[in-house]
C-alpha cells in the first residue's frame, strides 16, 4: 500500500538546527575574515524565482567539522556547520545522511534521536563555544541569550517502494507525514491533521514541502537545491530575535516600574535629576530594542508571491511571528507612553522650579528695596 509507511523507502538526510542569539550584532565581513581557514560563504537561494526574495546582508555559512555520532548504537558520519546572521544569531546545523534506501521507520528513528534535546547537547555546546570564540571580535556586545530555537528539516531526495520503484509525492499522505513530523505512531484525527499539517506546498510534480511547528519535510530531487531549508532557517532566526527581545522587555518593564517608584518615594520626590536618569534609561532601552527589531524585519524582504516566498510567509505564520511582534509593539508602546508621561512631569517640575526661583528673586528684590528706604 502506498500510504503504508513500511512500504516507503527514501534517500535523504536530516538537519537539526539550534539557533542562539550571541550578541547585539555580528559584523559579517569581519566574521568572514576570522573564519577564512574554513572557507566561509555568503550563500543566497539559487532557484529561478529566488529574485523575489531580497536579502540585504546575506548570512555567512561555514563548515566547521565532520565527525562520527552514535545513532542507535551505530556510528554515523555527521556534518557540523554554522550560519551567522548580522542581527546577532548563530545557527548551528547538525546534518546526517541516511543510508541509501532507508525505510520510513528508519527515517523516523533518526528523527527521534535528533529531536532529543539531550542527545546533541554536548556536541552543540562544544561547537557553539568554538565558533563564538573564533568570531568574538566581530560580535557587538557579545552575550549568549538564554532563549534559543530548535528546528529539524527532514530532507528527501528520492522516494521509492520496497522494490525500488519510484513513487511520486502522493505516496506521502498526511498520516505518513504526521508520523514523521509529529512523531506519532497512531493515525491522527482528521481535524488535528488538518490543523497541524495545513501548510503543504508543491511547485513541481516531484517536490513537496510540509511545515509543522518545529519541523518540516522537504522533498527535493535536486540535491544541490537547499533553498527551502534556507528560508526556513532564516524565519527561525527572525523568530528567535523576536523572542529574545520580548524576553528583554518582560524583564525591563518591572525594573522600569521599580525605578519610577524609587524616584517618587525618594527624599526628593520627582527631582529633575532623578527623572532625567530614568528618562535616559528608558530612551536607551527603547532604542536598543527598536533598532535590532527593524534590522531583523528588513533582513529578508519578499517582493512577489512565488514558491519560496509562500513557504517563508507560511513559516512566519506557523511560528506566530505576528503575535510575537504585536506583543513587542505593545510593550514598547507602554515604555514610550511612560517616557512621555515622565517627560511631561519633568517639564512641570522645571516650570514649577523656575516659578519658585522667580518668586524668590521678586521677594529678594522687594526686601532689598525696603532695606534701602
């Protein structure tokens, strides 16, 4: 049966992505120089419709190493690489090529290993520390965020049945795909399947992309074409930056309220100097968050509704990018409104102080005039 996972065999690979924010920004030209011994590249999509995707500052891709990794007790070669984005994100990629003509169940078994957060932890930590150390001088305000993103891409180059006869992508039904992307052995309810696997794309008869929350299946017979994985990685990098800055705002808002309360309960309540310090801090924090968010959103622009653009837009929708951005905008609005309120209070204090000084000067002038009589 074509829709029986045991009857489906594939040639392919899988790539586990672990994305980290390592600083305020990365100067990519400097990173290229520092990684020169590993022959880094500035890669962009290669498809004919890729000109509909404009990347202002293409990320730097670099192969770090290859080594053996135990999967179900068998050592398999894996490839460790990284992609650096100018807005401060380092994406580590662990790629493993499956044995030729692997069964769908073998594909799932490999996926379980790569989905295990502890299985790759030591490997990821080691290479993250290594590349961060190498490019440290190219990182502005280096700091590893506690927020990270993980994603896995299941890449299929060829689909056959158990006898080696090629199958088209229709053999990959939602149940078959769900067993892989959602790690489910039982058949999914139709409503659940429709909701979780609603983003399904095909351009030719022999390609297919299906998106889930933290994984994707990419069927692409052209082994040199990595464009879909590229735009999915880019979308994950942008999502990470939104999450990082949302967390910064979550920490900043309570601290802002505490500073304002401290000023108002101080010995000199609402003193101009105290307010000025709070205002300066607020202005700085808003700028520190607004500028990189704008850089992230302008990093990749879609100019036409083509295949890659639809996948990229669907990925942002799947990752709820709009909801994250809305939350950030709301918190920034609170900070800007607070700034405006405190600025008005500071102006009022200055006006009252000026009126007080003028009153003192008038009284002093009257006193001097009376003393001269």
